[in-house]
C-alpha cells in the first residue's frame, strides 16, 4: 500500500462552467491538506477549465467515457498508471459512477483503489426511487413519480398540485406551473439524459445542502451543512454559508445509515417555510461542487475519502465551524496555447 507521500490520485469532473463539477473542489481540498503526492486530472473534454488552474494538477489526461463494459476506459487507466502512477481514483460526476462501480473490483486488482457505494446503494438513492426512502425508512421526501412516456404528463393533475418540478435522471430540474410547461421540460430532459424523467412535488422554503462521507457500514465519517445564499440560473449554489443545525446533520446521518452509504454524498434539502421541517430533494452520489468550503470549515472530506480508499482508519469528524462563507467567482485562466495542443493532440499534459 503506497504511503500518502508517494500516492497518485486521479480526479474527474474538472468542468467549471455555470454548472461546475466537483473535481476542482476535490483537488483543491487535497492541496489544502499539504498533500505531497501527485494529482492527475482526467478529462472528457480538452477545455475543462480546471485543467488550466496553475499549481493544481501534476498531470492531465483525456479519457474515454466509461460506457458499457468500460474496456477503453480501463485500458486508458492502465496506461496512466504505467506512465504517471495511479493509486486512487475519486470520480466526481453522477453519470460515470455506475460504470465505475462495476469496474471497481477490476481496478483494485491492478492497484487502482476507489471508495464507492455498491450498485444497489447507488440505485436506491436515484431520483426515480428517492420517494421509496420515505416508505421504507421514514425519511422526509416530497412526493415523486418517475415518468417513462410523455403522455403521462397529462395525467399528473389530481396526484400532484402545480407548480411542481420536472427533473432529469442525472442532472437539471425545471419548475412547471402547468401540464404544457411540464411537457416541454419532459421532452428537453428526455433528449438530454434519457428516461425516466422524474416529477417531484414542490416544497416552498429555504434551500440547504450537506456534503458528507459514509463509511459503508452505516456510519458517517463527516458532514458539513450550508445554507444557500445565492443561486445560479440553473439553481446551483453560487454562494453559501456553513450552519450549525443538529437536526440537519442528524437527517444526513439517518440517510447514510438507511443506505449504509459508502463514499462521498451530497444531500440537497429544503426547509419548509411552513412548519420548518426538512425535506430531502436529492441524494447525489459524489461530493458537491462547493466541497472546498467543507475543508475551510474544518472537515476535509476529500482527504478523508482518499485515506479510506487507501485502507486507513479515519476517525469520525463531528464538529465544524459555522459562519464560514463561500462565494463562487469566474476568472480568466491564461496559459500558452501549447498546453491545450498537448491535451488535444497527445491526450496528455505534464507539469514537469
């Protein structure tokens, strides 16, 4: 087993557009821990902005999507391991998780460790099955229904009140005030993410988020809650502040215990304006894009995930600082075009 000093960890999800992926936050969290190993960025597109942040990555590689079977993806990781070293992989995108879960044992046999949920755990928290957690485990989840054909949209009234939310199976959610709007969103999400498309009851209230890490046995290694202060046009947190709310953290612990969740987790929650009760809107199977805030508040969840992947024992983190703010900002990254050319043409770039 490699020591942390010599470990090589790869991170996906380095997109930094209006809906940023978590990879940059994961890599920044490792650097903030005075991590002395190497960090490799794995890209599906040469212009993923995180690849151009100075001092963040030691290596960058273009990779194929881990599609059914994932043989090309697996062979690419073998190439990376042989040429730059690769001991741990921390994936950061919802759509790549299930193929990677299926490859996890094969990767482990060649020395690439992960810390991921099982396929069953992954599917239990899916948007199309989230409401089952209410009936099976008593978790507070708004009424939801998975739709497999557009005609079902016209039968929603009576079961749901408008407005409601129309959600893609992986990403994106839109508010609809009538059947016609719901149909437009259904067709857009079906074209982009496939079926099912999920209908979810709208709850009026204030949005919160929890970044967490489960140990796979029902225990919570760490959890940090924040209140969303500013949202982007796509509903993503653009500013937020950590809050001390034991009810919210306990809800996260209950969720992790119910799923026996293993690995990173994001809990999207809304606090109802009437009654102040919490409702789980989504359970995402990876760290949130704002995970760098968690280390700023005292819980470095990506570093803890790395240690768990390496087989180390990690003590549960039960406290963090409230009142720590994050504000997301756009910045222009400037570098020689030769860096992009190397990534685009050779499929790889190395800091030295």
